[in-house]
C-alpha cells in the first residue's frame, strides 16, 4: 500500500502492532519515536530503515547513535527530536501512540505540518480537545480514531454523517478486572491485580485506567470532541466480552453496532487504510462460538471516574487538563505502591474541585497546568499515607 507513516511510541503496545500492520501492507515507515527502549528501536530501525528515529531520553539517544551509525537513520533526541520525527515532510499520517500527556506536543506539531493523525493517544484530546480540533480544522488534517470504541463509532457513522440524526453514542466498556467489586474490596488491591485486564494486553497506564474506569471517562471526553456529540448524549454500557466495540443510536430508534473479536489490529489498520477495507489476518468472529453477549449498567457508586470526567468537561477548558494530570500522577504513585488503588480517583476528584486555572489558549498553558497539578498531587499523596 502506498502510504508513508510516522509511529510515535513505536515500542509500545499500539506501536508494535502498528509496525506489524505496516510490514504486512507494505506501508513505508519514515520516522519512529520512543522514550528509552533502544534495544527494540534498534531492531525496528534495521527492519524499517526510517529516515529519523527519535529517543526522548538524551543518554539513550546517544547510545543508539553509536549503535546504528552503520545505517542511514538520523538519531535525534528529546522533546525537539520527537517533534522533528512527527513533522518530517515525507510522512502523510502520524500514528499518535505515545503514552500520556507526552503525546500532546508532537501530535500538535504533526497537525501544524498538515499531517493526518491516527489517534490512539486519548490524553491529547482530553487535555487539549478544543485546541486540537480547531487546529485540525484549520489545517485540514483528518483525525482517524484508533481507540476501539471510537473506531467503532466512526465506522457506524459512515454514510450517516449528519449529527442531527444521532440520538446518542453508546460506548461499551469491559468493566476491567474489578467488575462487580465493592469499594472496600478495592481498597487493598495490588498493582499486579489491577494490571490484569480480562480482554486486552495494553501498556501499564491505560491498564490501570481501565481498572479504575477512568479510561471510560477519558473516552467520553475523547468522543465528545471527535464526533461533536453533546456529552449528555454519550452513555456507557458494560459489555464483558468486548465483542461489540460501541454503538450509535439514531433518532429513528435504529442502533448500529460494530463487532469484531477483541484485537486492536482492526482499528489501527482501518485508521491507516480508510476508506479501504483490507485483509487483516484476524480470526473471523463466531457469534455461535460466543457463549453469551452480556450488557450491564455501570456501577457509578463504585466507579466514580466517569461522572468526574463529565463534570470536568462541563467546567472551563482547563478542567480536563487538570483531571488528566492528576490521574497520570496518581497512577504513577499507585504503580510505585505509594498510594492505594482507591486513592487514585479520590485524588482526581480532589484536583477537579480544588485546582482552578484560567482558560487554555496554547499547548504551553496545558504543560504549565500539567506540571503544577502533578507537583500538588505528589504533595497531597504524602498526607494520605
Ligand atoms: P505503552 O506504554 O505500551 O507504550 C507507550 C509508548 O510511548 C512506548 O513506545 C514508549 O517508549 C513511548 N513513549 C512514552 N513516553 C514517551 C516520550 N516522552 N517520548 C517519546 N516516546 C514516549 O502504551 P500503549 O501502546 O498501551 O498506549 C499508547 C496510547 O494509546 C495511550 O494514550 C493509550 O491510552 C492509547 N490506547 C492504547 C490501547 C491499547 O490497546 N494499548 C487502546 C486504546 C488506546 P518506551 O518503550 O521507550 O518507554
Ligand atoms: Mg478504548
């Protein structure tokens, strides 16, 4: 397939699956970016021969430079290096698959340079949604969702683009590893238990977000930006089997769903081949083989993250950047065993109610909020112990 891509976060869960797809479809990979995993990046350089490889960690960038000086790949470092990889002129689509807020700046740089975005990094839209969507419109850049729920909705909306016809979006959620548990049972769960997702094998941050259901809250915000559907018209339903990836209900009562076996390869590939559908070497969905397709209301008393995210969205444009930063810091502290699992959402809620900033006008504004909130959360978390 004639296409030229950049993969931001090429050593991660989404990044490695993207490269498998690129290899299968003969898509050219012109630039790659990672945080510090130069062992895997070196292998990727030797396989895909990109023009540029960016390593955020400066020391690891120097090490990589020595290792690949027999190749034509230019190694660049730091935040500037990652942005250079995202803006490279030969690339038409940037796969935004870094984890967390670090994905915002290079994704914005890519859009500024007229690239289309295959968007996995939901934190970009959570923190800077209005800013990013406005810039994409100005630059005529398309945002193709990679998140499976948003890809499902995007697929259901093909041929049904008039927003006036939509009654509501229904995001499905697996419910994560702690479905059915009460708050006291969640108090002492370990990072290992929280990382054990029933259906998906993902990076650590999104796995913890799935366990707290913050992931679904972030996805509600992501969906309202991507599809311009009011947040009141976005519902969540628990679907343990992860076969129905999301649904759209139209005004006439018709509901369209997208179904497939749970594999991120389908949404990643569709974001790269849209509007074409190409063989993806994924097993066929056997509905008779699925014992059951079950649906439940979320337990909003135990999993408060979704309501907190909706409330944040209704605040001023800085509120979503505040909850995103608080959540990222709290997840990090939980993974380091410095706070309890249930403290994560308590801290996010505290941040929303207590940290006030003025409206966001630039990526720099978001970066400042992000730094301040992380510092505050670190200090408050010490008092929780
Ligand atoms: P991983 O943790 O598996 O991978 C993260 C990638 O980002 C790694 O390549 C990492 O490099 C790189 N990275 C992290 N920080 C930086 C930085 N500062 N500069 C450059 N590269 C950096 O995450 P996932 O693949 O699971 O998730 C990526 C994004 O996709 C997240 O926003 C997530 O919410 C979203 N997503 C993921 C899904 C999934 O199934 N995994 C599903 C839907 C959305 P290194 O390896 O060197 O640390
Ligand atoms: Mg998702």
